[in-house]
C-alpha cells in the first residue's frame, strides 16, 4: 500500500544528534550511512525540508509511539491489535 500526501514542506525532529548532524552534512558516521542516504532520497521530494535535534526528554511521547508501532502487527486481528497498542482496548 502506498500513501501519497501533497506536502511541499517538512520539518523533522529527531532525538538522535548523530543522525541530525549527519543529515545536515556536519559529520559523517559509518554506522548510519545507509539511513542518511535513504533520508536524503526521500527528502528530495520536498521543496523545503528542515532537520532539528530535540532532547530525548522532550521526545518521549513520539519515541514511545514509534516503539509501539515498530512491533509486528497481526494481520488477522489488525484492528484489535492496534487498539491494544494505543491503549484503546484493555487487556482484561
């Protein structure tokens, strides 16, 4: 499934200072070269894109959501599984 959104400007916030600096061209890191390459490829589709570093403390909500969504979703019970992940359905 492909999702197309018509945004020309994107503001990206990351709690990874290494990644933010690498994307901005300020440093090079062998460990994340592939990630940076992929981000730059996606970034070329935007007229304007900005990358900003935020502290982990300021990013805990987004970090928690990303961790929840990175777990595999059961295709058989997709809606039920998502309800549990977002706290919409209790385990009891």
